């Protein structure tokens, strides 16, 4: 077979038949359709490749973007981050502006330092960004455990209400504590950041609850024993305890004083007051810290205020608790940006330590049981 004609197209050349010798060319429509099919297939391949590359690019971009912070994560960062400035970061802009004008900003910035130090001291403290528990801390020596529980997390658009309650354990058994409050933190989105917009605190007081009544009577007995330790000793055995104490060179009441107080209970109460002062400072920035334990009291009017903040129990706010006397001082200026807190043993102080601290939350102790010695030259408590 011999080809002749114009070979400008390598796909559809004209050709001669071997029988007639007549020049014959393929149908133009068929050629165009065939060529068009190749073009369509090539175009489809290009489009598919483009889609694959675009999808890969979007995936890579999304993979590198950080997941937005939740309101719960913002709340934890605000109060428990070791980084400075996180408290101010999650306050509303109007609150920050007011603090700056009032001059309380510098004092409030100390909270981050305080929170970081408390976090360091409480080695067993754990926080959780998901699940039913927000915070947990264990005291392995005493077998006690404390949890902050998330009862409800209600997200509605740019607002998230996080309702918290508290739970205590002793030797893995839940303890009934009728005084425990419930707190609702209302977080609101502001300029792409979750801010703490409102705090609501409610306290349930079950007047007919047997455990509540038992705890009240126990505290009354303890308070009476501290107020008159000699009677407490005599009640041990109608003079037997007193005669034994005198025989050992002790004065009446010394046994009771040693029994009622311990270093552990004093340190626990000291940290409770420190935490209350921190919350009080943040809640009442125009006042600052308080040097009145009654201002931190847990009972009062229907709503918490600067004179009845509902942050500690009335027993601790009385200044005498479990064999120790607690005292606040050094709240100078308005707002007050500093304070001193001491805990000294009631009764005989021989062999018992005094404790002291301030707005830095660094706790010190003196072996002579004297508050002045602790403040001037106390050694850090590890």
C-alpha cells in the first residue's frame, strides 16, 4: 500500500486504496470527534489533578491551624496557668480599663505569680480540659481527696455557663459536706477570646440534715474546749488527766492544747485564707486585700459583698480554729496590694511551730511558735 497526499495531520492522513487507486480521506466529523475525545480526557485529568492538589493544600492548611480555645480551657488558663498575665487576659476589656484607671492593675498581676506558686506547692494538683472533673488534688498522707466537678456546661452562641460543685473524699469514700457552695462561671466571647463575664455563688444550708447538725455540735464542742481547755482535760477523767499532767510537769490544759491543733491543720487553714484573699482581691479591686477575717466570712446577706464575701467558714473567720490563732495585718493603701497572715498555736507553744505568709503565698515557719520570729526570720515550708 502506498500513501500519497498531504500529511499535515499525523492522525488522519488521506490514502489511496490498493484496488481503485482512488484517494480516500477519513470523515472529518469522525476525526474531529476522536480528537475532541482526547481533549476532553486530557482536560478531565487536569481538573482531577487540580482538585487533588487543592484538597491537599486545604488539608495542610487546616492541619497547621490551632484548634480554638474552649471556655473551659480559658477558665483553667485564667486561674491555674503558670504563665503571668493570664488572669488579666481573660477579663472583659471594660474591667481591664477600670483596673488600669484605679491603679489596681499592678496588684492584680500578682495573682498569676501567686497561682503559679500554689500550683508548684500543690504537686498533686491536676486540671482536666474535658470530662466531669475540672480539678483534683490528693493528700496521700491523710487519704483525703478534693475535686471540682463540672455539673453543667451550657454553650449558647458566644456565651458558656460552666456550673461547678465540690466533692471531698476520705479513704476513697465520698464525704457529705453540706457547706460546699455551687459556682457558675459565665464566660463570654469578646474579640475572639473567652472572658469571665459573671460569677454566681450559691450555698445550700440543709438545716434538718443529720450530718449538718452533727458537724455543728462537733464544732461547738471543739470551740468550747479551746476556750476553756482546763475543763476539757478534767472531762477526760474527773481530775485524772489533770493529776497525770501535773505529775509529768505539765500545766492543766496543756494536753488539750496539743491534741486540738497540728501543723497539717494549720497549713490547710492558712492556704484556705490565702486562696480567699486572692479571690477577694479579684472580686473587689477597689478594696484590694482585706485585713479582716470577717470580710472573708462564709455567711451573711443574700449576696456576697466586700464585708461578707462568703469565702471561708465562720469558724475559721473567728480567728481561732483547731488549736491555732490566725491574724491578718499590713493592708496599707487603697486598694491594698499587700497583707501579712500569721498562724500561732493557742496555749502552750513549746515544740510547736508558728506559720506566716503574705501576698506572695510563700509560707514560712518558726520553731518557737512566735509570729514575730516567723515574719522576721522564718524558714520556708517545703
